[in-house]
């Protein structure tokens, strides 16, 4: 699928088969001028600011603070948030093609650094989708300051719960002063260092689950063990420990979901519905998984392009190895899978922005397929480079390590397939 292609389909007039003529349906993959501009901005930022330092931060397993500060200054931390809260106000917000374009380009630079650049949405997204107007006005502008990097964290996963939201053990109990949170979260991006944590907890008094906004520095919230990882080393992953952590009453998120998370949609035109706490989490994941899919595609594209260029330069038996059928076939398969994954993702984004339900778990579909494509593409890139692909002189070994996480986080691909199966069988 080439960006910019345009295809129209139209049914024939009613005939012997009784088919009724309907208006033409346009399928348009062209980008707006605004989208092309921000895509170029993201790509050039990745090329100039991310790629030159990616290996260094991976080796040191450190947060790329200078890169984040530069990203904040050019608006890459807040472009998807509404203008009314200080954001860039791109029309399709944080779950549309613009977000996918930016995320893909940044992950093309380095998936771990891209994760941190986009991490404000881990807290801003739930607040935008489920928060009251007062909560939005209090917290969203914090993520839009070009002179300050403010991180978000989504605290859902637990040591004994994993992807089983119903098994969450963290509790929230009501007191006269607010909510007291107790529990332990695991594998949390920006855990313990985020400016705003959104924490999911069981509320025993009503037998359900709810989400709470917990500001960094709140007494009772501390960082546990920082994880040492195979890949994605420039992204901070740690436990979050909650012990008698008191948060204000007004910091509980509502369970009303706004189906349109676009920055350009006025609040009066957005629609939504009441959800349980568990459904709130599951709905949120269907949307956030799209961004993870975009990052996986960017990572896959980086590996494909590098392997292709290497195969065109490396010669054996007097010709570039790209001319050998086995290598050419690998490159063709890599290109096909990347294009297919992107098309699936963009359709999921279109469904979300047009207010249509993700009835077949299209967010899970996009994330699952993109993750598998990223792993296969990076593996093949290492294979095409041979011994050179296995050593750190070339970036494909790093990309291979990074790619594996996409089959695990934000719900393992096994869980994604289970979610999809339940959706297509209506269970």
C-alpha cells in the first residue's frame, strides 16, 4: 500500500441479482499537509537527535533526558493533546494516523527512546478519555510545557495478575480525607519516576475496579526494583510500591469513556458510555495498543531498510547478495508484512476516530500483527547480515532485542489472540 494511493469502489445498479445501487465509498490513504509536516519533523528528529545516541543509552541503560528535553521544545511530547489544554491540537489526537506517523518515525530512530517521548500519554490518555473536565484542566497542561519534561505512567500490571485485570490485588479504600491505596505494580514504564501515575485498584466497598491519579512525590508511592532488560534499555521500567498512599477524593477517574480521543472534537460533540472499572481498563488497552503497533512498525521498517541497503552493497559471487533469490525473497516478505501491518493499524485508527466500535478487537489485531512482524523482520535482518548482524558494530542486533518486547508488553500476543477470538465468536 503506497501512501497517497486512492481507490474507490461502487456497487453496480440493481439487476437480476437484486443488488441495490449505493453511493461510492472512497478509501483514501493520502496524508494532509499537516500530517506530512509533522511526519517530516519526527523523522528528522529521529535521524539527528535519536539515532546518533541510541546505542549509547542502550549500553548504559539510562534515561535519555537531553533527547526528551529537545523533543519537548519542538512539541513532540504534546502534539496530540487538545489546544485548550496547551497541546498541539492535531485533528486526530492521540489515536489517529498522525500519532501513528510520529510514533513510527520516532521508533525508526530508537524504540526505547520513542517510548519515553510518547510516555506522557500513558497518564494523559486515560485522563483525556475518562477524566472530568476539572481533572483535565488540572493535569493535561502539565504535559504540554515545552520547557519541562513530564512523564506519565500507567500502573496496571501486577506480579500475580499479569494480563488478568480481575486478579488485581492493589486496593483502594475510602476515608474521610480521600482514598488509601495499597499494593505493588510491576513492569511499569516510568514507574516511580513519573510526574503522574494512573493506578488501577480494587475498591472492596463496591466490589469493582477503579483508576486513580497519583502525583509523583505523593507519600506512600515509591519506586521498587528497577528492571534490567534484554532490550528497550533506554526506557525506565520499575516496580511501583503503594503503602498507605493517600490521594484526594477528586483524583478518582470516572468510568465514562469518550469514544473520540481526537484533539479537534469539541466536548459537546463527543459520545461515550458508562463502563465498569475492568471495562475501563480493557477499553483503554484497545486504544493504547495501536500506538504500540505503530512503534513496532517503525522498528521493523528500520531493520528492513538497513538489511536492504546492506544487501545491495554486500557482494558474493560477483553480485550484490540482494540479487540472490533467497535474500531477495526475504526482503520481499519483510516489505509485504510491514505494509500489511500498517494498513491494519490505520484502519483501526479510522474506526476509533469515526466513533465506530472496535468490535473485532482491532486494536489487539494491530498490536499482535505488528509485534510479530517486528520480531520476524529483525530476525531476518540479522540473518541477512550474517555474522555482522550478530555483533554490535551494526544496529540490527539491538533492534532484534528491542522487538521482542512488543510480543510481551501491553498484553502478550497470546492474550491478544484470546481477546480477538472472543470478539469474533461474540463471547
